[in-house]
C-alpha cells in the first residue's frame, strides 16, 4: 500500500491573525517503526524546502504548506492565512463524517463587535450572543457549504473571510469482490468487502457483513466471507455493508451476481505415502468429483484370475492397510458410482520396501580436538535397508552434503577444517521410509577469537534516562573459554567469562553520565580482540536554563549591543532556545551541540524591562528566571543659558546660569564653570536642566560653560560670554592752564575723568551748559579738550559721562579770562616769524643734500615704521602757584609767556623717510607744519596775519 504523509495543525485553524503561530505536525501511517524516520522535508511558500529531524515545524506566514516523511510520499497541501482583518472565521482544515466541528468567529484583540452572526451559503445560520463558537456535533455531508460571519463595530458592519467546508467520508462505500463469480460446485469461493478508513482519520476499526436477500451474516472485523465448498444453491445476488465500530456511519456496496457451475465427474487414485514400507500403514485415496456424492468400490487386480478382488465398497474416499506386508504388493484401482454415472479410476502399483537401520557416523581423525587446516572425513553407514539410500551430513542442523548410495550401504564426505567447522555433527539415511539419524558427534576446532561485535538492546543509539540498556558482545569465531570485557570511554565496566557460548551481555540502568562510546574485547588466550565503537546518546530532559545578559560595560547604554545568552546545564541536543522580552518573543536559536545559544540586540530605550528564555529538546519546555535590564541614555550636548533681568548685565544683578540636556537618563550631575574654573554643581534626579545663581560683580565677566554627566560620559556645552558692566561714577572736571590767572591767548586743557565705569565711556564738555565737544574713551580713562582762550571763554564749565547705564554730571568750575596789550606781542611775532623762515630755508637745503648723498651711494631711503615718524615734545610753561592744574612747571620757560611750544625732533629714520618722498613739496611740508603751529600761539595782529599768509603760500 502506498505510504502517504499526513499534515496536521495546532491550533487546528487555517485562518489566524498576523503575529500568531501554527505548529505543523507531519505523520506517516503504516510505518511499523516510526522511530526509524530520520528526516522530514517541509515544502514552504515560494518553493522553499526545509529539512528537519523532528516532525514539527512552526509557521507564521500565509501560503501553502506540505510535508514529507522519510520513505513516504508528500502530504496534501494545507493553505494557511494570517490575516490583518478585524474579524476572521476559523475552521479546521479537514472535516470528516461524525466529526465534532467548531467554527470560531474571532475578533482581533481590543476590537469589540456586537451582533455577531454566522452565515451558511448566504443565509443566517446562528446569532452568536454569548459565545464566538458554533459547534456541529456530528458532521455529515449536508453540513458542507460556504460559511462566514459578521459583526457590528460603531454602527459599521464588519465581515469575516469566507470558508468552504467540504465534509469528507470516513471511508468510501465498500466494493464487493469474489475470488470467482462463476465457480464450479464444490470449490472454495471467497467474498471480499474492500474499504478502508481515511489516512487523516486512521483511528478505530471497520466492521463488515455480507448480505443475500433474505439472509445476512453477523458483523465481523474480517472483510472476507468464504464458501467452502460452494454449492449450486449458493448462486444469487450479494452485497456487503461496512461501518466503523461505535459509529453510526454505515455504507453499502453495489450488488454482485455469483453463478455456481455444475461439476464434471472425475475419478483418480493415489497412495500415501508414495513409497510403501514393510510394517507401516498404507492409504489408498480415490479422488472423486460429482453430484450427487458417489459410493466408492476398491479393487486389487488378480493377474491369474479373470475377476479382480473387491476389497471394500463405501462412501469413504480412502482405503487403509494398517500394517503392510510383502503380500500387499500389487495393482489397485477404484470405481465411483451414483445415480448418474459409474467411472473407473486409473491403476496404482504398490511396491513394499525395507526401511534403513539407524546410521553410524565416524570421524577419520582419532581425537575430538583438531586444528585449522586438517583434513577431516565423515563416514555414515547403515546395517540394512533397501537401495537406493540417500545419506545426508549435518553440522549444527545445517546440511553439509547429500550423497546417494546405489550399491553400498555407506557414504563419506571429506573437507579441510576451518574455524567454523567446530560443532556437533550427525548424518541421516533415508530410502523413502523416512530418515534415520545417527548419534551426534562433537568436533572442536581450536581457533583464535574473531573481532567481537557489540550491539545495543533495545536497538538504536538514543535512549532516555532511566531506561534499561543491555550491551551484548559476540564473536563469530573463537574457541571456548572466552574472556569478555566491556568498556565505557576506555574505562572497564565488567569482566565476564563464556565457557559454552560465543556471546555475553551486560545490562545497566541509564543515567546522563552513560552517554559516550562503548566497546568490548574478547580473548581466549591468543590475544584480545576489540569491537567497533558504538556511541550511545542518553537523552536528558533540559534543566532550567540560565539567562545571562552580556553588555560591553557595567551599565547598558543606548546603542550598545547586548548579547542574551541562554544555556541549560543539562539536556540532550539539539536544544531549541527561545528569547522573550516582557513575554514577547524576540527570536529563537537552535543549539545542535547542546551548548547555549545567544541573541544580539542593538539597544534602544524601549529595550529596558524583564527578559527570560526557554529551552526545549522535545522532552518538555523549561523557562529561566527573569532578568531585568535597564538601558540608560548618555547625556546629549548640554545647552548653557545665561538669564539676566536686563539685556546688559550690570554689577549687582542676579545672574541665573541654566544648563540643560535634551537627552539623558537621570540622575544627571551638572557642573558650572567660569573661565574653566568650577563655580558649583547641581544634580537633577528626574532629568531636565538645573540652574545656578550669581550676584554679579566686575570679576564675573568672562566665558561660562557647563558639563553634564550621568555616569556615561561627560558632555560640555559651548562657551557663552558674559560682559558685566559697571555704571560710571560722578566725573571730576579739571582745568589746566600755564598761569594762575589766564589771559586771552593761553591754552586751556579741560580734563574730565570718572573713577569707575565700564568702557567705552562717552564724554560731553559744556561751557555755560552749551556743548563744546564730545569724545569717547575706549580704555575707560579720562579725556581732555584744549581751548585757545579768548575773552568769550570766561564762564562756567562742566562735563558729563555715560556708558549706556545712565549719565553722570560733574561739578561746575568757573573760569575768568583777562586781556593783553598789542605792541609787545606784535614785535615778538615779527621777530619770531623771520627767524623761523630762516631756519626753514637752512633745514630744507640740508635735507636735500642728505638725500642726494644717499641716492648717489646707491641706497634707496627706507622708512622703518616701527620706530615712528616724528616725535613731538609738548612743553608747558606754568607757574608753580597755579591751582587749576596738576602739571609741574618746566624749567626753560619760567620767565616766558604761557604758550605751548612744539620742538620737532627728527631721527635718522624720519630723515630717510623724507628722502624717499618724490617731491620737494613733501619736504617743505614736514618743516612748515611746526612753524605754523607756533604762529597759531600768537595774538591776532596784522603782523601775525602777514606771517601766516606767507606760510600759507609756502604750503
């Protein structure tokens, strides 16, 4: 019978929700030893094939699935659907007659549906109020059809998938067959009712009965009914019925016509036994066919008489001679008679023989112990018996040789000895009366032991802990006694001596430590021989596994790769390990060697939680203890914010320094710095930022930064600059002159200075509250304003300062300017002007001559800007008792009028620079400027104007 694989589902549904798993189980029926199946082949969607050693396979993808067990054909295809719909109808893949079938109308988790209704062939079959299941208690063909269900969600109707259910037969209608539909009367006829249970439902057993109109047989397990012999009245119409035990399903075959044929008369005679021996029983048999049954008459021919002798007449078909004598030899026949015929049989001649006597077996070798290579002759002889005689020679009941003796009552058989010839020998003699057996003779051929063979009982290399295992060591050759030794991993288990058998065994109860390699040795004094090694694998159920989380550091951090390692200390491979996070499957891994298995995770924040694993080697699932994992997030780059009550930070303000990271697991330690000097620290236990306050002073200007650390590395913010400004203090205005009483023409220096205040500072000078000039000090020091006094400069002076934080006004200072006579000043002006013009002419000639010398020498005048162009020295002439200024009186000008005199000092570098100029205009410009500055110090007289005009022409 064709062996076909059968695939089953657990759970039994063909439609499931996405994310669920179905376990496929593959079975092959009509296999006597399923443990011999070494592989299963799975046919997956997309023409993918997968081979396993176990008969189960978990799937979670839609498609068609088939399986095939070793030495069997592939199963029928099962189509699975993993649906994303809100409502599905679930039904088993196969439905058979009398099955109890559950149809389940299943809504997706967290989906609530009302008015659940089940439909068959488009019509309402059942309204499911309190349950989602509909049960068909005993399925029949009328339950086949198309099913689906629907429900209501938020006033919207939701329909499930449609499932076509076809109820299959438990077994097909039987077929009645006959060994012959036209048998001859008197023959044996067998009726056979052919049907069998479906491979998907092999449970239970069929019963059969055979029916002829007006009569029927009892129900029976055998599908056969026999007529022995069949008669003419057995002709007619027959059918058979089949049913499963304890089932209501009953089916009937088609009718079969049987027509019994009338017998043709025939008579034959034969004797039993074929050879007739003196003293034994002789049986003559007359074979007769005919209806009605005839009577039999037995005759022995009388060759010398005309009429044969009638021996017996009866209905019996046998004629017996209890003890045969020589006189019983002769020719016999029989005659069969009934109302329809009288027929004579053929003749049979009976010859009486003498049986052989008990034979005697002898060896040509004088002793009973011989050696390999010797020639041995066996002789068998009888004292009497009719020829021909058949002699047979046996060793251990196995025929060695058969010889026929036609002229002698003895026969012999010769051979050269090998190890296998040790054993018990005998011979038989037979001349047709029956064999006669000699006494047994023992022959011992001394041979070394052959390589022993170690076998396990029960067979197989895998067994469970606690089972009883027997090791059997056997040699094919070897003289007794033989010493056997059993070893496990080269460790001696036991020693056993065999004196009469070439095999010995050793039994023990299996523990986990008994896994390993076994062998045995055999030795009869010629040296030990070792068997081949046998590996015994003891199947140990897995122990509770241990889950270990391996991280690259003590604290798991986002972005790390964590290795989940699951390992059971005990358990036979292969072991399937399953990994879970908060009861959700992460993945699985198989360990063919029995060691642990690992699963890697690239950590994210959501990977914090409880983990466990399961181990399974087919002997039960074991779950590890739960292990917690906390995944921390390193702090991100912090952001430093300076918060002040106004746009510009001012001394005395409260500064809030706020440091915050966007990411990072708490607690976070924040450290605050100014110019890389620690100010203080704060801890944030719940995450987020923290602040640090300062009461500002001038020293607090500078660069600020902060650091964030949650134990996973320090992150530093960008530096933020803070400028703390100081409001300006009240300025002091100082008037500086060359004499105690200033007169028209004197130079007045107004100096305004604030003792405190952050630069830049803007200065205003006022005369009688009218702005004279403004000036900015970028260094924070005071500024000065020079005035060449006239009579109109008398009055009140003051100054004002402001650095953006509020203006401050100085105290007012009063100044009175007196007038001078014109003649003296005019004379001085004329003299000075003439002298200066003479000096200018001489200086210009000298400068031109010097430049000519430089050019003649081949040198090009250069200018070194690093040493300056022109150095002006400012000389003041003031009286010691002048209280309006803090300057000292220069010695050379004690007797002179108050005026600023500039002396122009030329260094060598300045001269070289002037020589490099391209025209005389520039040379003269350098000389005339100081003279003009001196003339500006004089009074505005006509003579002075003429001097100025002259200088203007020169320029």
